[in-house]
C-alpha cells in the first residue's frame, strides 16, 4: 500500500488545495513566461504543497520536468550541467512547445561545504535560463538577495483547517474509510497548517480502526500542544515538586523548549516572592542549559529539568485555581514572525558590510543601529535618500531601518529619489553618495555579475554558521533575549501576515523590527 | 520464548557463549515487553502491509532498534537482512552518507517486496544539512523505501522530516516490563535469581532494558545464584538504602558517620563520584527533606557533578555536599 501523501498528490493545479492565490499566481507566471522569462521562487512552510504545485503545474502545461534537489550533489558543475543544459536547450523528444520545467527543490539549502559554489551557480543559471525554472524553498531569506531579486516570488501559506478537512474527507471516501467529522477536524487542528502531516496522521489512524473517531486521533508528537498545556496547568497550579518533575517525563519537550514554555507562562500564576523564587530556579535551569551547550554533556539536562519543574513547583506559596489561558512562548511566535525580519536585517547588513568593508557582525552591531537612528522615520530625508542609494535599499528594507511604513508615499518617494541618485552617479561615475570616503558599489548600478558575486560570497560565509549547533544556540540564546524585551501585544499583532511584508505593521511603531535585535 | 530453552539448561556455562542482549532480542513485535500503546499500532502496519515512514523517539535501551528489526523480520521473514539497511548516523554522519549509501540501497534492485526499510539510528546526530538532504530522499524513494528514524528527542529532527513520519515516543520501560523480561531470561537460561536480585537488576537498569540484561548476564557469570549483592557489585551500584542512610546521617548532623559511609562507597565498593551523584539524584525524593530542600539538594548535586567533570576532587566535592545538608535541618 502506498503512502497516501504520494497517492493523493495533486496531478493538476486545480486540485491543489488551500493556497488558491499562490496557485493562480503560479499558473499566471507560467502562462506569461514567454514574455517575462523570469524564474519563480515558490516558498512556504513544510507540507503546504509547494513541490506538489510545481509538478502539477508542469503537468497542466504539458512541460516535462527536470528536477534537482538537495539530496543530489549540488556542486557547481553538476548544477551547471543539469540545470544549465536543461534550461537552455529545449527537449528533443517532447513535442509541442519544446519547453520543460526545471524544478530546483530546496533552493534555500544550496549552502554548506558539500555544495560549495552551488548557490552562485544557481543564481547564474536562473538568470541565463531559457527554460522556466521554479525554485522551491522553505526559507525565502536563506536565499541570496541577488537570487531573490532575479525571480518572481510566490508564497504558499500554511493550509487552513478549513482547507485541510475537505482533503481528508475526500481521501476517506476514496479509501472507503468511515469517519466522524470531528475526527477529521481534530487531525486538521493538530497539524497546524501542514497538509502533509495531516494526511500522514490520517493514514496512521485510519489503519487502526474501522471508523475514525476523535478518540483515535492522538498521534505521537503532534499532539504535543495539548500535553504541554495540561502540564503547565499541573505544574503551576498545584503539583508537588516531585509530581511536577515526574509529570515532565511525559512531556516530549527538551528542557530548553520546556524552559521557554514555563518562563513565558509562570507570571500568569505566580507573583511577588514566589515569582522571584521561581525565576531563580529558571535562571539556574538556564545556566545548566548553557553548560550543556558549552560541554555537550547532555546528562546536565536533568539538573535543568529539576530546577525548572520541581523548583518552580516548590516556589509556589499556595495552590492556584481557576482557568488560565496559557500560550506558547511568545518568543516562538516572535521567532516565526521575526524569522523574515531577522533575515531581512542580515540581508541589509550584508550589503552594508560589503560597501563599508566590515564583517557582517560589525555591520549588524555597529553600523545598522546608527543608520537607524540617523534616519529615524526618514526625518533627515536627504540623508535617508543617500543611504538608500548607497546600499540599494528597497521600500521594505528602508521601512525596516527607518521605522516608516513601507507603503507610505514618504518611503516610496525616497526610493525613487535614491534610484535617480544612483543613475546620476552612474553617469558621473563619481564618488560616494553616503559617507564621503566609501566604496561606490551599490547593488543597483547594473554591474550584475560583480555584484552578484560579492553578494554570494557574503552569503556563503554567513551560511557557514547555519549549522545545527548555531541554530540551537541562536534559538535558545540570542533570541531568548528578544522575548524578554518584546511586549506581547507587538508579537501577536500580525500572526498570519505575509512575512514578505512583515514590517508593514511596524508603520506606527517607532522602534521598527530592527531595534529588537540590539 | 521458553520453548527455546536449551536442553542442557542446567549446565550454567551453556547459554553463556551468546551475548544475551542479542540472543533475547525479541523477533516479533508481540514479544516486545512494555510499550502497550505502541506495539499494536506497529502490528497493524505490518498486518495491512501499509508502512509509513516512522520515527521512534526515546532514551537508550527502550526498544527502538528492536521494534525496527521486528517490523523488518515480520515483513521479510528469513531474509530480512537483505531488505533492511541499518545505518548509525553518529558513526557515519554527514551529507555524503545520506546521499550515497541510502541512494544506493534504495536504488538497488530487489525482488518480492514492494519496498525496503532503511533504519537510521541516532538520526538526531545528523547535521541539519544532512537532514535536509534526507527529507527529499525520503519522498523521492517512498515508492520503494520506508525510513525508520530513531532519535533521543524528536525535537532535534527538522520539521520537514517530522512532517513525513508517523512519530512514536518510546518512554523508559516500566519496572514491570523489565522484571518480566529478566525473569523470562533467567528461566530460559536456568539460572537462579533471588527476588531481591531481580529488584536489584530493575533498580540498576533504571528503565533501560539493555542495561538490565547486561547486568543479569554479568551477574550470572559471577556465581550460581544471582542475588542483590552480586548485582550491586557488578553494576557498581549502592543499595538505595545505603545511600539514603548516608544522607540521613548528614542531615542529622553526624557528618563523620556520613563521611565514613561515603568513603566506603568510593573505596570499598568502587563507585565513582559520578555514580554516587547519579544515585543520590535518584534517591533524592525518598529522603527526609521538605520539597524546597530537595530541590536545593538536586541543584547542589548538579554542581558537584559539574565540578567533578571540570576536574575537581570528587571526594571533597561530595563531602562538601554532605556537610551542607546539615544546614537544612537548622533552618
């Protein structure tokens, strides 16, 4: 028996569910391809149907598919040979249009030593391609700026419960599985936007019973938010220290994650002295996590757990009652939302670093804050124009630095003036627009290949850090600080907003996303 | 399994040529002890011949590898080894192994079965890049390959992979499950194990079946009967009561007696400082301390543990910890 996610993969675009807008944009891109000849980046969370849509598109258009993904060798020459050839020369065998669709899966993942040179080559291939290319990616901002600018962007959002349930229902009917509607809804709920997980869960559960009921729908890890909320309730309201510790064994969270949950929710129950005591234990737990990171000695995790479960429970002065609305760590919400913000920050910092001859870290830490202060709300307009020209900033990037809304006329006109300024300077081949003694190489001066190259180099050195360890550290360390300083209201404002325009909601927020990071 | 009992079971040397953890590794899902919530679902996959990608998360010695191998035996029978590739990610980590070994195995032709199984042990040791490569490979070969990933914590596995798997959590085995297995092996091997011997094995194993079986076999080699004493000696474990008594004296302010007890554990019994810390950590909740004092003790134990690893003197660190316990009574 086959994997249902494969069996029920849509074969035509019209069968792609839950992302109508993206689906239409993709079709539209393909139909207009002869005119614009740009590649498309299809990005979004895992399991929302990006790859399926790309294949379905090819089927609809009658284009044979040439596919490359991260599990193929991605050395530059391989990519050049396969993708370059495929995209430059049409197929001999396929009749009709002679077009073929090149799908580069996991396009955000062309980095790392094994793929050295791959990212640059992709950018080149994409630019020179004479065949339509679709790049599929989870993390839009993991791709270089040059690559992103060379492509049309289509975002696949998390699939809503409303769209997941009909898919599950349809599969049940075709598989002859009887079901309670509530069971399908429970599955859809628990997979939070990931259609593929939902189908997997459905298959896992359907195999066990003759008729699906809500009770059947408890599949491993993905029920975790339920478990954690119950656990928090026990821990913070009335568990003894020992009970709190023992119960934590059944929560499938690593101590670092659990610490975030507890830390975020403990003030909802505790106050005054008991809160201070609880935080002392949380702080000790955090120190243990630091020791684990420093020594890679994972047995220390148990001391972190002791502190953050038994310690927090023992800090409670009296039992709590009532019903409390616990929430996921705001830092997660933040992380999800600020992922694009952080990437945008880095993307700007990279160009500043290139232009000023500093490291990425220095640009981020020592240049961006000053730029941000100097151009706050574009008050010094002339300076802001020059900055935008010098670093080739677009409206959203400008908004990110200055804190002014990306869609405002103010920002729009500055971007226009900056473009004029760049053009002017290109004619004069004259000095620098910003910081009189600088390097005059803004991105938009037209010297495509050179800029691309320096951009890629920066991208790769940056990517070197994206190892598992660094990510963990990043998530648990640096970003943890963000949580503390960020107010909750700010974080929840735009949960479903398009990350591409995440900074739009900063319009009235003088701090902008940037200041969160210093 | 008792029908496997060798005819000469009463000759103690008989079964000793095998490593018991291999000899008694369950061959069928039904023989797996414990995990009553997981096993029936796995059996269902096998019965309907409809295996998704699986992910087994849980600590060491809880049956992840055993479950994977049992699935494979039930599906492929005798020649299961031909259709089952076992890779240990922490030995062969990196993106190349994912790409090459897995691809070669998945591509190799095979007869009679719709798919082969790749068991990737300690998948959380794979780098993020390797996991990324793995995720697409899983999908690409899903028409003829199923992946079973094992890891300690599922959260160490990137979301796109979790999204492709049915996830099962293997918790530490319950004492009853370990006891049942220990008694079964003892009967098959014809060794005499006292009740307190069984309890000692269960205690020393702390939820880890592999440790329990190793302890049993090692203790069986030591003498005719396996009793508490042999087990504690072979596993460098102190009786929980001894540890508790030592701490009790310290709490009562009799530091000299507590130190003498510690001395005994470290020198006579051959426990390492870390072993003492581990046992104290397990016994902490049984001590005569209020819960805040217990939590303080746990944190202090952590400090001892940390300082010992950093090179501090284990005896002195433990003594300091015992001395500080007297304060709990005064306050």
